[in-house]
């Protein structure tokens, strides 16, 4: 895997350059633990330069484009993403450790975000408002200005697509700080934006550490909106830093998302969703379903059927494209195995395997299915961010809702039931930004607004909703007698 660009540079004002300090950070392959290159260690000075370049773009060529022209650039970018699909998928698989097929799906998602927001750019409209005699009143949706984007390592392409796609469609100029663990496709995105013809400064990418480049971006007085996906703790820091500048933030902070399986559900249909929603990307997914709530009458049956699937699951190097790859880092593996140590032997209902020939330096964890826990146990309450799911029984709809809503999170939930009335009741009662009825995730639909409540964050991304989040509404009241 040899990227077509230099990986150890920052991209500012349309140019690849060394970061101000000249420092670099190692880039490693989670499948082997080996260093595969270096990335720039961008810092506050680079963030300053990127914000300045973005500001110039807004008052220059980028700011002068019409919505149609911005849409065309995004369409071109989407086409370039598809043309580079193999290289992008290989980069993401190597950098993140996700199986190649999952990395390919992420390429498609990135292209879809570009396509969706290309088509949406010229369809964001204001309103005319009936008002007093002698007035004409209307609203304009305008770009906010410079937007800051802090992206994690688990789905770089997807999160860049949803976040920058919408911000660019609205006419903002973006500064992106990707995660230090996985920067490659963020850098590729910058270069594809250059090839697509985005004016200098519309897209800027500054890799670096969270506490350095990330903190500098969130605290920068020239940034008008911060979009962050990551942990609850860092989300708090981001919101606090943005508050000092009184700018809005979109926070997407993960969850402990439940699937509710009622006795009247089609278990055969549900089964692959129950498992895959927990194990996709080795469980390192903000919307992973890590709690499976099952009506007691069918609890043993669902447990046994899931256990059987688990026993067949294999964690292996990303490029061998098996069910799961490694975790992103030794630190993440430590977090996950630390959680697993809390489980008693009898609570480990089933386990998958790590491929016997998986390199020793890789960060592999075999998937584990847990049962016999109380809903209040840490394993059933906290985001583990690894290939671990917890089964919990319930006796009736009321108890299912109490358990489902009984964590500080509220990102995604699903209901498996043939009863239409129950589906409608629960869609209202479940505390989540998305509720799925007899499915989970709706194949990631880029069109579907996404975001959480409580510790899962606030603000909405994806779909049209994101365009509103990345815009500023102006009311114009004209008095003409
Ligand atoms: O997250 P961080 P980490 C959760 C998951 C995981 C845990 C830790 O539970 O186990 O977080 O992962 C940047 N100012 N999620 O440590 O620190 C950082 O450089 C500004 C859930 O990787 O939140 C990276 O770009 N930015 C999740 C991004 O924040 C800062 C995805 C995420 O890193 C910063 C990832 C600072 N002070 C982890 N410190 C999801 N919701 O999908 C760090 N960053």
C-alpha cells in the first residue's frame, strides 16, 4: 500500500507543506503493530495558518461560487472517490485495521455523501413569512464561515463524508483534524478535493495530536462551528473550548445502543443484524449495538442462536478480509480486555477466535458474547468499543423500555416485533436519535439524519438536517410602505 501523496505533510491553502514544527508522528498498521510511515505533527501554528487560508477562501474564489457550482465540485469529488476506490479501501483497511470488504463499503459511503450533498447544495431554501402590511419578510440560509472538524479513527471516510460533505455544500470553508491513529484517507480526501478543483483553502487538513492540533482548532476564535465525533470526555473538552468563543458544536459521542427482541419477532431475520451490528469494525462503531434485550420467553433460544454465530467468527488481519480485523491500537485492546476481565467465567456465553496465524504484534481480540449480567452492571452500561455484546432478558414492554433507556446514552435503538402498535409506541418511547423497526442501521443511509441525546451528544449530521446545522439563518424584513 503506497499512497500517491506524501503522508507527512499538512494540506493548507491548496498546498502540501511541512508542518510548522517539522515534527512527525508514527503511523502504524493495527494488523501487525508495525510502523508503516509518518504523518505530520501539526500544531497551533498550522491550525492558525489553516483557519487563515479558509478565511481567505471565503472572501475569494470559494466564497464567490454559487450553490450549483459547489454541487458540481462535490459531484466531481464523488466521482474521483469512486475512481480511486481500490487505493482508498486498501489505505483504510491498512490504517484502521478493518476487513477490506468493510473498507470498500466505507469508500462507497464517502462517494454517496459527496453525491448526496452535491445534489442537495442548490436545494437549501429559505422561506417567505407572511407579516404586517408594508413588509416583505424572508429568510436566507448562509454559510457559517470557517468550520472545524475533528474526526476519530474508526470510520474516517464515512465521518469526513458526512461532516465535510455537508459543510462544503453549504459554502463553508473547512479545517479538518483527523485522528492521529488513522489519517491516510483524510489526506487522500484533501488531495482528491484538490484534483476535483476545489479552490485553495476550501478544504484544509492538519493531522496531529488531539491535545495539540485538536485543542488548537476547537479553541480558535476564527472557527465558527465545531463538529466533533469521539469520546464523551473529549467531547466535553471540545464543547467547553467552543463555549469560550460562543460557537455552536455538533457532538457525536457514541453509545450503548440496544436492540429489543420481542417474542413475536422473526428471529431468523433478526439474527444477522443482532450480531453484525455489534461486531462490525470489531465493535468500534459509535452506533454499535452492544446490548441485546430479549423477551424472556425466547431468551434461551436467541442466546443459543447468537452463540452459534459467535463461535464461527474469526478475527484476522484486515487484508485477509475475514469477519473482524484487529482493534485500532494496543491502548484500545487494553481498554476492551480490561472490561472483559470484569465478566465472570459463566457470563461468557460464547467466543469467537483469533486466526492462529494473525501476527503477534496485531491488536486482536476474539469476539465475546455475555449474559447473566444485571442492566446496571458496568459491562451493560459503559461503551466498551470492542467486539463484545451483552444479552439482557425482559418480561414485558414496560421493562424493555426501562432497560433500553437506562444508560446515559441515546444514539440508536431497534425493535424487532411483528406488532405494529408496539413498533409505533416504542419508536416514541425509546430515547435515541434513530429508531429502527425490524432492521438495524438501514444500511447506513446517508440521507437519514443521525445524532444522539444525553451522553451520545447533540446536533444532527447526515441528510438535509446537517445542512441546516452547518448554516446560519438570516431573517430579512423589508419595509416598503
Ligand atoms: O477518543 P478521542 P479516543 C470512544 C470509544 C473509545 C474512546 C477513546 O469509547 O474507546 O472514545 O478513543 C481528538 N481537543 N470513541 O481516545 O480522544 C483526537 O485527536 C480536540 C467513540 O480515540 O475522543 C481524535 O481526532 N480534539 C467514537 C478525536 O478527538 C481532541 C470514536 C477522537 O479522539 C482532543 C472514537 C482535544 N483535547 C472513540 N483530544 C465514536 N463516537 O464513534 C483528542 N482529540
